[in-house]
């Protein structure tokens, strides 16, 4: 565990439950932002993805899909 993580555990442990929950929620928000930033970098990348492009082209050639019938699942 990093020094920052240890410090955070100590701080959160000293807070009332509602305040600790707010810190956890904020940490999750920050984690999602980091995940979103990673996806944005991947999407903005200038290189191609040949396997993905072939998969998409093949799927488009198949035409429209039949809607799912929940009774057949």
C-alpha cells in the first residue's frame, strides 16, 4: 500500500460515516475521470486497428440484425 493510501485510510477512519462516505464517493469520481481520460486517449490515437476495422466491416456487410426476442432467450 502506498503512503498516500495509508494516509487516506487513517483519515477516512477518523471521519464520521457520512463524511467518510463522501470521501469514498469522491475517490470513485476521480477514478472514473481517470478511466475516461484513458479511453479518450485510446479513441484519439492516430493509428489504425485492422482487426477492429475488419470486424466492423464484416458486421456492416451482414446487414440489419433481427431484434432480440426475449421469449427465445
